[in-house]
C-alpha cells in the first residue's frame, strides 16, 4: 500500500513533531488547586534584562506558541492571558513593556480593551500592538493603524512581530 505524499516528506514530519512538542510543553506551570498560591509569572533573576510582553488572545494554543517563539528569539519575558475580561488586572500585575492584543475575542473585543488600557493611569503609556486576522499582511505592512495602534496580521510572522515589538517598545533608560 502506498503512503500519502505527506508521509514521504521528512521535513514536514519533523516540523509536525516539533510543533507537537511545543504545544505539549508547559513552560508556565499552572497552580495545583484552588488553595495553591498564585504563581509568580516573573521568577526572580529570570526576568532581569528581559522586556515584558503581555499577549491577550482567546486562542490559548496560538498564544502559547507565540510565547515560546518570542522567548527563544530574543530577550523577552512573555505572559499569556486568554481571558480578555482579566487582561486589565493581568497587565496591572505583570507591568508589561508592550501589549499584543487580538481584536476579535468573546465578551470584550480588543478595541474595547485598548480603550480601557488607555484610560488607566498606570497603563496608558504601555504600547499596544493589535494582532489580527481582520487585515492582510500587505495592509499591515502599509502602516495601517487601528485606533491609533499598529497592527500585525495573522497568521503571525515571528520576524514581523519582533520588528513591530522592537519599534514600539519604550527606550530603556541608560544607567
């Protein structure tokens, strides 16, 4: 019996195995139970020198994959929030340098959440980058902004995302 063409392409099989392992990885262990104290998303020295990025998107698989790829690509500490109704509180606790925000989410959309963040005196200076499937890559590259915020088109290109992050991260104070 002949195998499918997909089975004959070793690169595709290797890529599938890598992606499967990435999705199975648990880089931010979850708390054991209701009585467990909340886990510190920024363990001591692990955060030193790293830029803090909060990803808010209801798609947990996508946020986890982007988190892994960003953390392996640069000096980033990434926290995922998959419940947009908790994003404001998560941002207060995590104090991100930049927020990556999906637009289409249940209960509260990214535009409403961006408005809340802009109105918050502690968070209003935090850059927001929309990550959305509502526009094409060409539209995103043309400099299109939504509510005054830059955007990156889905499916996400990690190099494009890193370029956007680096462009909008606040400059670090020189010591």
